């Protein structure tokens, strides 16, 4: 049976179907228009994410039924125009949920004159088939050792939800952060770009340095610079420290000399030094593409120790595919580069064997100054996903991975480009 009352949290993520049962996408938010007279806001429509990740607007008048697990439309023809928020509109999840409000419900005297926070919104269909926000679920601050109690009140009993008040700084981000839990950094970056700027920066402020660094690395260059510029300069330096050195160098390379040096000076010297070395190389050479922190071992390392090193969950699959063997020291720039050992070879050898006895010394390393096109041919020729980079004296400086190569081969705006809609049902 189709619902005439539903909460926003229940809608988020539901599959949207056309009249013939074809899947169109999933609901990511609800668009509402809040009035200043505290009358129930009208629901304009849904923000639906297509399989291509494009977000479009679907008017509520197109919704035939809201059922457990799915929302059905009365047409399979939807506008593919990217959703653009209009003046006077607010996004229920991205902007209203987590807002601080006041409640004047006589049945809840304990909530009078204190800030509480919106956790959900109840939608109700009227006799004219319009949808409006009729109820608001709120919670207080969490007390130590206690769960927060959620109260549901009538919309008319809530104040603080005008566009002006929602636009003020200091809004909570608990619900948004809960949505990001368990997602890959690239998916969080995509969701972050879809948020209004104010909410995007509030989320960035709330993420810890490591998580924010992972997300920043997945953003387009312009968004990286914009986000970094909104952070307090000490926090920006902390985030750069948490980034992979090659990604940090790419980002700093886009800044002015003064900005770059200010941030580098605030970074821990151990973290800034490899970044400074990378900045000395042109970005379209092996030296500019490489990471200075691959898995580096001495010849006396056992196979068991080598396998333990590549099990590090912080390593990308490409970096874990190969270990590099050098004379001490093992910090880049290392002693003389001796050769590499592929992961598959490590898996075939007894744990007590030494890596020095199973070296692949026939694979020529990349010279630091070789061009991107030469690096690309090198990977294709030897079927590699990772390759060593050395200087003129055969000291290992780092390693280039296939993802670094792809980042530079693809168009600069590839993260912003959308996939083709070909084969997506319901698009006419």
C-alpha cells in the first residue's frame, strides 16, 4: 500500500522506478520550500542520482506511490538536466537536518529555551496530493553515558528553520557524517561536491585530518584549492601532512610561491621534505609522478617480512604489487638500487628465504627525468602497475603507480565529467 506519510530518512537511498518497473536512480535528497510564516513547507520534489552519478530533479507531482523500498513515478520520461537549487529552496538532508532549533511544545517543557537539533522530517500528503513537511524529529545534546532522546513535534512548534537561520554558521553535521561512514574516499568526495558550499565546509571542518586528506586527494584541482583555502592555515598544513606526498606536491604546485612556502613551513619537516623534493621535478615526468614511499627493503629481508610489509592496509594495490631492494639507507633517496621482487614471486617462495636471492634485476628502472609518454610505454611494455624511479647514480627515489599515470593521461576535469547515459532505462 502506498504511504501518505513518510520520513525523509526513509526516503534516502530508495530506488526510483518508472511506470514499467524500470530503475531510474536513487533518491539522494528532498527539495522543500520553507516559508517565513511557519506554515508547513511544501515539498517541491526529489533529488535523484542516476547510475551515471548525475543528480536530477523529479517533481513530486510525478510520484505515483511511495512504498517500502521503492518510489514509483507516473512517467518514464525524466529531464536529464542537472539539478540546480533555486532561490527559496532548501535540501532536507543536506541543509535542514542537523540544524539547531527551538521547540515550544507544552508537552515537552524540558525542551523550552534550549537548542535542540533536527534529526528527521516527516512528510505528509494532503488532500490536493501536495506533499508538505508536517512533523520534525529533534534531539538534544548527548549526555555522557546516555543515549539522546528523540522527540517528534508538529512543524508549527519549531522555530529556527527559516532560510536565513539555516544559513548561519555553526550547523551540526552528525547526520551527514553518518551517511559517509563506510564509503570510499572517492564516493565521499563526489557527495561533498554536491553539497552547498556552506555545508561542504562544515563537513570538511568536522572530518578528521586523515579522512579529509583522503577525500581531498579525490577532488578536482579547483575544489582542492578552494577547500584548502577555507581551512585555517594550521589545519590546512595538517591535512597536507596526512596526504600522500605526491598528491600534496600536486596540490601545492597549484598555489602561489608565497602560499606554498607558508604551508610547507608549518608542516612537520619529516613530512615536508619529501614533498619539497617532488616539487623540484616537472609534474609530467617520472619524478613528478612518483611517490617517495614505496615498499623498500634490504637484500637480507626475509620473504615473511616482505609479505608482512605489503599487507599494510594503507598501501594501494599498485604499491603492494612490488617491493624494491636497495643497499642501505632505505629512506629515499636510498642507497644503490639492486632490483625488485613482484608480489607473486614472494607468494611462491618459502618464508625464510631472503629477498636478495629472488631479485628481478632485468627490469630496468625509470630515470627520474623521463617523460610521461615514456612512463606510459614502460608500463604497457612490461605489463606493470608499479615501477621504480632512480637518479643518475642509481639511488631509488620512489615509484610510479598506474593510478598516477592515469590521473595525468585523463583530461584535467575527468572527475567532473559524467558517464554516458546510454543504456539507462527511463531516459528519453
